[in-house]
């Protein structure tokens, strides 16, 4: 009979000092690699002006970024499940370098959009696969570990926008793209080598325990996956409205894109606080309850955007939006690890993240199209609220399943 190694022992490495060191390296990698998601948000006005296209057409490039990120999450997650985390990380670095080089020399929106798809694909290696990897190295502090590594995405969103905005203003968006790609390659590959050690072996006892938890819900694994995917799409359509268009929105209101970049940075900075707090909360009240809390509060912030558009008000609401919604996406990783076999975690989380990124892509594009049709972002905020209600409804339904207590740690 196979016996498990006690968590926290030197033999396992679980919950050890090495696991915490690994978490720090993963957080740095996530911060650097996440630039592929956020650079376009800042460059949107410059790209639109350079190519002479409508905002909805320009926003389509972000849709391909999210598509690349989503598909990359599935592919990179599968590779991490089979070969360990280092292979997708190094591959992601190379793809990021190539994508930024291609976008910097793009002669039209089609080539630029294709490059954005590559950027999304490369960035995916530093999000879902890293969260899954951390979930294998922690048991007692799994919630906070997953939440911490996921903050790399928002830490990058806090650091990168002002830097990119500065270099776009001084050197142009094309040169900025190329040098960002160079930076990704020369930093990510050496950092990836620090994570060569494979994750601790997963034992059948954990797989059986997760299967038992799933059985208490009274729904099949496929049904749960479908529900999580629909919820992911809905919450992220709502999430995309401020995150993708806040820079352009501020420009339209006469505040300038620099103010919008600052708001995006603030939004994602408070999102980091939210993600860390969500890890502590999930370790106490469970993933579904934490997901519901974040989803409801995200809707509140979206509602506030409808009534206030003053400069100070937008700073405050953007901070609140980040504080409310930052913990939503990491909760999907927690749910996957609680209800599915650990050896499938990377692939399954990749599928759910594909759905969430599909929601981001759809939401970013829809908001641009709604703006083109109405000349205002008010209808786009209402659209986000409607999608957010769908997400809240699904999570409430899961909360009232017979096995909802299985979400709460013992």
C-alpha cells in the first residue's frame, strides 16, 4: 500500500522553507510575464491613432490577447502536469519575446492582433500553471499560497502601465513593445531555472478525498466544470469593462490617458490586496463563499461607475473595484484543487481560465462595440452588471447544494 509523506517534512518539501522560496520566485515570474496582458491596455489609444481605426476594431486585438492567454493556459497547464513547470515557463518567455518583436514591426492591425495572440499565449505560462504548481507545494497554507502567486498578475498590472505609458510618450509604442520583449526573455529564462525541481508526488488518497467531496455536491464532475466555466465567462465580461477601457474612458472625459493609466495601476494594486485577503478568507470560509463575496462586491463597484465620473470619484471607484474583484479568479484554482484529482489540476484549471479569459476577451470587445454604437460607456457598464448577475446566480446555486460545507476547510 502506498503511504503519503507527511506535509512539511524535508522529504516532501510541502509547506517547507523551500516551498516559500519557490513561491517568491514564482511571484517574480508572474509579475514580469504578466506584462503581456497589460501593455495593450495602455497602448490602445496610440495603436488606434497609428492605424487610423475605430476603437471597437482596435479592441479586437485585446480579444486575441485573451484568446491566446486562454488557450495557452490549457496547453501550458497540460505541459506542466506532464513535464513540470520549467518547460512551459521557458517556452512562455520565448513566445513573449517573439510576440513583442512582431507587434513592434506590425504594419497593420491584423499583424498586430496576431502578435497580441502570441503575447497572451506566452503570458499564460506565468499564471494558471504557477498557481497549480504552488497548490502542490502547500497544504496547510494552500489558499494563501495560491492567492499570493496569483498576485503576480496584478503586481505586474500595477508596475507596468506607468512604465509603458512613459516610454510610449518618449520613444513611441513600437520601440516600447520591442524592448519589453527583450526584457522578458533575459529575465524569465534564468528565473525559470530556479524552479527545476519537480512538484512533490501526489498520492491517491488525495484524489479519493476530492472525489468524495465532489460526490456530496450531487452533481457530476462535468457539470461542475461547465458551471465553473459559465461563471468564469460571466464574471470576467463584467470585469473587463473597467480594466480594458479605463484608459480610453479617462481620455474621452478629458482627463487624459495618463490619468487612466494611474487608475488602472491603482485598480490592480488594490486587486493584489484583495487576492491576498481572499486566500486567508478561503482558508476559513471556503472557496464558494469567498467567490460569492467577491462577485457581489464587483457588481457594487460597477454600479458606482454609472453614477460618478468625476476625476476623484473615478480614482476612488477604481480602487474599490480592484479591492472587490481581485480575489475572484484565484478561487477557481482553489475549487479545482478541492474537487478534482491533483494530477489533473493544471489542465482543468487551464480550461476554467480559458473560460474566464474568454469572458475578458468578450467583455473587452463588447465594451468597445457598445461605445462605438452609443458614443458612451454607460451602456457598457450596464452590460457588465447584467453579466455579473449571471455569475452571482450560479455561485448562489452552488452555495445551496447539499455538499456546500465541503468547501469549508476542517
